[in-house]
């Protein structure tokens, strides 16, 4: 059963995350699957629900750039980039701090940071965060822009489902600002490319 994006639905999702569960939540791009991004057992639950290869990193969702600093060492350039494009449909790659478990990044030294341009997602991250920021789908399947597009197995495994209505559907652009690279093109890619070129 899904809930609308009201206070009670968010309360239920916060409780589920604090209890080690995973929840479905809306973002400005697609529906996400969120769990405690600092808890290896909760992260494992997300991998299991999605059927995702454990070597493929998950991103970390927070409510602000300031909150991200506890989990990512943002260089001056990375912070300037983040302040230009976040909140927004962008995942910023940066060196992770020791508060980020290996389980989240597949042992990689960097972590993807998301600050969604969506009030519900940011509220959830503020209250229960940091949370995993990965699409609410089975690995290899398309991303969901409506609750009814989410695989029933994913919905049933979630401790809460927040229905945010129809979403934009364009995946976030993954960027390594320090290296000046777009790793995955998605929303706002042209503006990001222009910013990187101006500062190369």
C-alpha cells in the first residue's frame, strides 16, 4: 500500500529507515529506494531488493551541501560545482570520508552525493539520512516515474512507499567535478558541460 507524500507517510518512512528497512520515495527524477546509507546491513537490503551487483556503488542522499560534508571531502572546485547545481538532478562524485561504509561504494574511494530538488526527498534525508539514492527498480529494469511502474517485488519489500505522483523521468547526471568529467549524461547535462568547459 502506498501513501501520498504527506507528513504521516514521511513519518512512516522515517521509522522504517531507522528500523533498518528500505523505503520507496519520490525525487525530481525517478522513484528512489532509500535506506540508512551508513548501515551496511540496510545497504545490503537495498542490493538484495534490487538484485544489484554488490560491486556497483550506490549514491548517498542528503538534504544539503552542508550535510554532505560529513560524508564527502569536497574540494574547492567540487563545492563550487555543487553550489551551482544542487539541489538538483545531479550526482556529484567526491572522495568519501570514513563515515561512508565500503558496502555503499563497493570499496571505491569516492561516493556519489545527491541533494534532490524535491521537498519530500530532502525532508526524508534530513530526518532519517543520509539515505541511499538509487532507483526503485530491479537491476537492469527501467526506472519508475509512477508508483504503478515499480515492480511489485520492490514495493512489497519496502517498509513504506511514498506516492509523489508522476515524476520527470530523466535520470540524474553523474559528474566528477574535480576531473571535469560527466560520467553519465542525464538531466541538465548541457548546462553542466558548459560549466565544466568554462572552468577547464
